[in-house]
C-alpha cells in the first residue's frame, strides 16, 4: 500500500515538474512585397521571436518596410522588437522605430512606436487567401506625421509558428 502511494506521489511530482518546465517559442518571419487597396507596393522583411518560460519572456527581432511614393519614398524600421504576441496564425509585434521620409525636399526622420500585424494564411505557392501585413507608425511628437499601411502579400511569404518544448 505504501508503494502505491509513493508511486502516485512520484507520478504527480513528475507531472508538476513537466508542467513547470514548458518553454513556449513563438516565431514570425517574413520577406516579400505587399500591395494596399490603393495599388501601392511595399517591400518588407522581419524576424521576431518570443521565448516564454514560467513568468519570464524574452523578445527579440527586427522589422523593415519600404515603399516608393509619388514624390519619393518612405521607410519604417524597428531595430529591436520589444513586445510580441501570437494567436493562431497572427503575430502582433512592436517596438520603438523610425519613420524616414525622402522627397525632393530632402530626408526627414521621425521617431516613435511601430506596431506590425502579420497574418500567415498559407504557405508559399499554396492556394487560399494571401498573407497580409499591417504597419502602423505613431510619432513620439504629436505634430510629426504618422504612417499606416495595410496590404496583402503578392510576392514572398509570412510564417507564424508557436512551439512548446517540455
């Protein structure tokens, strides 16, 4: 009888230990070209990862987006992704970034917060709804310009995954 209790206790202890050592890794990777509803194309590249273990999370990554405008070009960059969340096939990540506008008048840079929503609807060359990308830049100084882009991926791919390691 004591062996049976000891065995039950041992199995429960192992289950608790296994549950306490789950490491969750969320990844979002993408590169390619997207087009918005106005027909403007933007090129993007990003790599973001979040590793969570118990109450601790580490987020890393970068993001770059550029497009040609009627009178020049714009570029939005995030050198260090600070926050990230993944729900099924959608990754949302953000960080401090730069919105760079180049026109015939010169180059202007604005600092602020960038939020990206990347949706993986299919793998490269598969049928189905295309992947999508949403980019938002909110300036640190309210009088500076903001930027928004919502588009579907026409070339390249977005991949969003979550894995659990025990």
